[in-house]
């Protein structure tokens, strides 16, 4: 009995050990996947029960429904059912469902044995021979069934117990795994949620050390979670911020309640919600910290905007949807006179309406803004004091989240001054536009004054300019009631215009009788009010503009008048500069013409005629007269004139020191006489100017290099007023005429000196030639004959006059080199030796050496140096050939040989001309230039 018990006990222990081993395997199976875990547990249960097949179904008691969890691999291999069923209702199950219905283990060791509980299985199902089905309980409920099948031996209660115990442990493990997974999933979701929030989430222990932080906290501290955990705020924040955090932490622990604190860390603002949190063995602190920097900034921005609206220069009105005023800013009060209390509850249209706009105007405005559109326009409103003003207004609807109109915001800008300014600009633009069409100052002045009359609605205007020559103020033009003032002149230092021009400030008299400085009171008495502004350009005062009217002159009138005066001054200055530039160009062109005449003409009369023609145009005079000074006779003699009606002036002379002309040259200064204002008897010397009916005459001396050459008189048949520019032109022209006279005198003197020098040179050369002829025993003035014939032949060949003098001098000096040959050699009667002949052949070189250093005779060297060269190159001294020989030498060679042949020599008699002509013809192309020979024959044939 004991042995049998031991055997059973041993078997039970072995089974328990095997079950425990299987359970340990299952526990050690490393997977996070619960399905893989159950698959492995099923395989261990099959091996524990020595089965071949197995399955696990989950069971839902409430719905009485099985759901397949897993089949063993062998089932899958043996099952041929396509798309097998995985969900079964309890009532549809057969024998294997009895484990649930009977709530106990079901063992069937002969599956083929008939059993009323069996319902069979479909075709293709894995074949079953034996099977064991065990229900799995959890807290009294069946939550699953496990089945194993096809054990080699029969299943018994021991198999059922082992399988039941194993699966009970497995299910508890699965249940814990599911709970742990759910916990981890919940923790993951919670951490994800905490990390996803933008708020900083912290958990601190009782020692204020961080034990948990979220992602936002890590970003705030600029550290990782590992670097934060275990640290206090003093390790992570600036000391001041850390102390503030510690105080609020302590407050939360002491009160054991929620504490809300507002903290600032550097430039960031936070709302901290801190509360006690139970930890495992202590009470910690939970913190939810929200970054409210943007909110604080927004609040500050709202406050700033509120202050801005109050301080903004433009008026702002806020109304409710019905248009009733809720708030106005101080600028509105300043603009209209209505404060916030007076405005609230009233419609702006009723508060400031002027009546200028029609009712329809406001209806259109209201219709636009009610459509949730902005409205912008210009309207005229009335202030509290009753005065009108223009404003530019923009009304914008404030739309709520649901699309409803919450408020209307109106922004108003006073544009009264702007409109006035725009009107002034229009006036200025009209004046500028009108002035652009004016070509000169004479056309500008009427435009300026007419625009003033029209734009300012005044009755009279004048424009006064300063005359720098007389220092007078001249009324250049009057318009309107003051038209008769044109041309009036105000003496130096007198009148209001002088005062205004000098101090540069406008002057207003709304009662003209109060003006003590008016010079022509009777002229301007027909206007009750007057004003004047200076005309100035770049700080240069040039005059003034006066206006007169029978109404009060306002500040706007003066402002507009000053603007127009600036434009007028600039335009007048530009026109004056343009006219001066044109005049300067005209003067320069005339002076260039005069300079060309002086530099190119040798005839003083022609030069003076050119100068007078240009001078008459530059001086705009009617006649001009030039008189030469004759110091020997103390008179002024006629030189040239232009513009006189008679020729009597050409026979006129003046005595120096008498009359205006004589006084001008004596005093060496310009003398001007207004003939219209004096008796002709007072100027007996200048009666001719009265006969010519001149209005004024102006005499200027002609001075150059300290010498007075005469006078220039400019005559005018009309009233004429001098200017500084006119005086400059007159003096310039006088200087030019004096230079022309001086140049002419110098030229004539130089010409005479040159002529005298040339005559002296030529006489000297002729003397040299005569001496040579005597030394060489030449007769009949050989040098003179050949010189004249050479000149005649040169003319025949077309040589110009300017070269004839050099040819003549060369011909006279052709044998000057023989002065270097001793008389014994030169006059030897017999034949010369080779050395003597060589010396004779060197006389052209002697001539070159003697004459080349004399600059005046250098152009005459061709004949003395080259007249023994021959056309074929056989001559001397250099053996020149053809046209290498200067033309003058080629001409002279023919003449020299001709004269020698037809003249007696000590060693032979003269040849006849026929014989000499024949010889020359034979030597053409050898000794002589054929062209020169032909010209010589032609000249001889003309009975030369």
C-alpha cells in the first residue's frame, strides 16, 4: 500500500515539477506581444499533456459567445477548411461547449463514439480522436476555454488538473500583462499629454528636488530630463527667481492647498499653480506653470493702445451698432469742443452736423457701414462754438466672432488747413504754369500781377525792382487801380519799398492812412488796405510786390503773397540771368568777330567798320563815331563812323579839351551828355550832334598801354538810361578799337622797318655780287643779268612771288664760294692742275659754309650750293640727280651756262645765240632738266 502511495505521490510530484517547469518557461518567454505569449503558452500546454493539437477561445458570458484566440500549428497544418469560422455562439457549439455549459472539464477519449451532445465538425476540420477541454475562470466567470486533443493515451483527471492549474497561472500572468500594458499605455498617454501641453509641469519632493518634468520644462531650463531630476530651482535658475519659486513652494506645502502665484523669470512672466501631491512616503509639490508672457504683453499692448487712442492726434469715436457714441478720445474734444460725457449716448450726426451735407449723404454712409464695409469720405461739421471745419473721416465696423457688428470706430482728421493749403498750392501752380509761358521779364511781370489780382481777389498790385546803377526803386509795372504807377521812380533811401527790401519782412496796413512811408500817397490812396512783401533770391534783395484792396488783408493773403513773391523773384532772376547769358553770348560772338577782324585784317578802315557794326548792335545805339587823336595839332580827326544821316561828320574835327568829346580825351574818362536837356549854344563844338537830333551822346577815350589813341562816341536818338553792363561793354569796345589802332600802328612801323631792312640786305648782296664780278673779271654785270633772267624763268615755270626774293638773292650770290679760292688759281691763264681744279670744284661747299649760318640767307642757299649739280648726277659737289636737285638750282644752271656761252671769256670769244641754243638742247636730260630747257626756249621764242 505504501509503495503504491509513494508511486502515486512520485507521479504527482513529477507532474507538478513538469507543470512548474513549463510555467517557468512561459514566465521566461520574452515578448511584449500578448498574442505571442498565449501562442507559446498553448504550445507548452500541448507538450505538458502530451497532445498533438490545441486551441484557446475567449468567452464572453454576457453575450455567450466564443472568439477564437489561437490554434496550434498542427491544427493549421491538418485543417483544410477555407476561411474557417472564428466566432461561435454557445448554443451552436457541440461537445466542446459543454465545458462552459457545465462549467467543468470535459474529457472525451473516443471521439467517434456516439454522443448526443456532439454536433459534429465541418468537413476539412483537423481530425479529432481524443480531446480535453478545460474552462478558465477569473473571479468566478469563465473567460476562456483551452482544448487539447489526440493524445496517444487516454486523457485523465490528472491531465485535466495539470492543464487547469497551468492555464490558471497563465491567465493570471496574461491578466497582469494586460493590466501592466494598460498601465504603461495609460502612463505613456499621460506623459504624452503632459509633454504635449505648452505649460510647464513639475513634480518636486519634500526637499524641493525635481522628480518629474515634462518637455516644456526641459525647454524652459534648457536641460535634459536627466540633468533636471534631483536638482532644486537654485541649481537651475538665477538666485532671485529661485527664491521666489521656493517661497511659493513652501506656501503650497504649508497651506496644503492650491496656491496661484505670478512669477517673473528674466523677461518672461508665468502663472504658477502649485499644490501638495502625496508621494509614496512623503508629500511633494505639483506645479503647473503657464507662460503668460504673451498675455502680459497683450495686456500691456491693450493698455498702450488705450493710451495711444487717448493721445493720438486724430479724433477717434467708438459707437454701438446703432451709432450711439460710447467713447471719444481727447483729440475729438479738442477738435469739436464736446467732451466724453457730453458725447456719450448721442449720434455723431446729431452732435456735429453742419447742414452742409444732405440727408442722403448720411443715408449712403449708414448703408455702407451696415453692410460691414468701411466708409471713407470728407465732410463739413460744426464745432460746439458754431464754427465750421472740414474733416476726413474713416468709419470701420468691428465684427464679432459670429459675424455680428459689435461697434463702429470712426477716425477723424481735421483737414481745414490742408484744404486751404491745397487751394494755395493750386494758386501757386496756376502762377507757375502761367509764368512758364512767358518768354522774358517784360512778359512775366503782367502775368505775376494779373494772377495776384485774380487769385487774391484784390484791386491793385505793383512790382518794384531796384536799379543798382541809380540806386532808385523803379515801379516796373502797375495793375488794376494802380496801373498808372508804371514807370515811377523812387529816389534812393525813400519809400516803403526800400524799407521792405532792406529788412526782408512783409508789411501789412489794413488802414492805408497809417502808412507813413508811402512815397506816392496820392497814387495809392484808392485802396483802404495794402501790403507788401520783399522779392529776394538767395538772400539777394531785388525789389518788392505791393497789393491793395478794400477789404481786410489776412494772414492767408500774406502767406500766399509771399509764396507768389518767391516764385516771381525766382522767375525774374532766371529770366534776367537768361537774358544776361544771351547778351553775354551775343557779346562774346561780337568780340570774337572783332578779334578776328583785328587779327586777320591789315586794313584799319575795314577793321573799324567791322567793330562799329558789332558795337552798334551791342550798345543798341543809333550812331557811332571814332576820332583819332592828333597830339601835334591838339585835335581829334575823323577815323570812322556808322549810323549818321549825313556825311558831314567825315569832315569834322574837335579840339582836345573843348566840348564833351575833347574833355573826354583830356580827362581820360567817359563823358555823357543829355542833349535834350541843354541848349545847343552851350556846345558850339558839337553842333553836328544837335543837327542829327540825338537825344544823348556818350564819349569814351580809346586807351591802350597808357596811351590815348582817340575817342569813341555812342549816340542815341531816344531816351536812354545807362546800366553797369552797358558801361562794361562800352569800355570793352573802346579797348578793342584802341588795340586795333595800336596794332595797325605797330604793323605799319614793322612793315616799314622790314622793308628798309630788306632793301639794305638786297643792296648789300648786290654789292657782294658786283665785287665778285670784278674779282672774276666778269663784264657787263654778269650777276645782275643772270639774276634777272633766273627770276623771269622762275615766273615762266609758275613759281609764286614769296619764293622769288630768295631765288634773286641766290642768283646774286651764286659764286660767293669763289671767295675761298686764291686769286692765283681763280685767274690762272693756263690749264689748272688736278689739285687746283679740285679746289675750284669746292666753291659750292664754301658758299654753303659761308651762308648757312645767316638765317636770312638760308632760303637762298639752293643756287649757290647746287647750281653745278647735273640732271644725270655727274655734277658736284654732292652728285645729286634729277629732281633731287632743287628747282631753283636747276633753273639757274641753264641761265648761268647760257650767259657764259654768249659772253666773251679770256680763253674764248662769245658764242652766237643759235649755237648756244643748240648746245643747251644737246645737254637737255644730261646737264639740264628737260622741263626747264623747254621753259627757257619758250621764253626765248617770245622775243625775250
